[in-house]
C-alpha cells in the first residue's frame, strides 16, 4: 500500500504523461542544456534509471549498457516503452516506487535519476534505496533543479514552493547533493548552472 503523498504523486504523473514531453521541452532548452547527456554518458554496465518518466534520457546512454528503468506512473512508462522501441533499445521497464525499489542489494553498477528528486515525496528514502541497489564502488548520477545560488531567484523559489508542492508535488528548495554526502557517497563531479538552479552530480558508493 502506498502512502497518501506517494499516491498523490502517482496521480499527478498519470495526468501529466500525455503532454509531458511538450511541456518540459521549453524548460529543458532554457535551463537543462546538455545535462541529460552529461549524466547518462557517465553510466556504464548494469544501469538502473529511477523515475524514468517518458524515457527522455534514452538517446544519451552509451552503447553497451544494460538498462533497467522504473517509474511510479504506468502512463509515463507507456510513453517510455514507445520511445525505446523507436530507438531500437532494449530496456527492462517496470512500475515501481523510487522509495521502495524492487531489486536485490547491490544489483547495479550505476543508478541514474534526472529531474525527479524534486518530486519524490521522501528524497532521503529514495536516495537510501538507490545506495542499497548500487554495487560497492557504483556510481550515482543525478540531475535536478535545486535552490538557487542567486538571492533574488532563491527568494522567488521560497514564495512559489508552497504552490508548486501543493499543485504539482514539485519541491523547489531541495538540494540532493547534501543528502548524498550525508549517506557517505564520495562526490566525484558536480556542476551547477543557470544561477545555480540546475545541478549535475556524479558520486561513488564506498567500497
């Protein structure tokens, strides 16, 4: 049984799925840039993508990766399945909650998540799950919008967050890097851009 907040998140994404690609494209052009390519190019071997959405990362994975991907929304997964087929990719897609991943401990060499930690109800729990399924020395690769380094933008985010959380389940003031460090990962690379609103991160699980 999912808790009420997780179920609300699922309903939001079920409703959003048919027009997600069209809606996210202007945001990505403005803020994300080559972020998806930056993250996915660092994945190798057995890879899990958490909160895969409509599969917008698929074109950026290196050849030869063995890719599994999960999402809480069947409607989003349906679009991702079509995208994988159009690209000729084999992806093991499954409905699953990022906060309770259905995989054994140490199953993957890399875990990828992009533009998702902002909307998972319990980001700490999701990151603990990602750590659990990573093999020792495995790579965690994240891309997300975070609280800005600009005082003006940060103030605007603080004003908007109650509305964005209430109506879209979208947290504007999180910064996953802090949680990753708390969990004992070794940060290899991090990059912030667009007044600090977007952050890309590569970290290693301790051996």
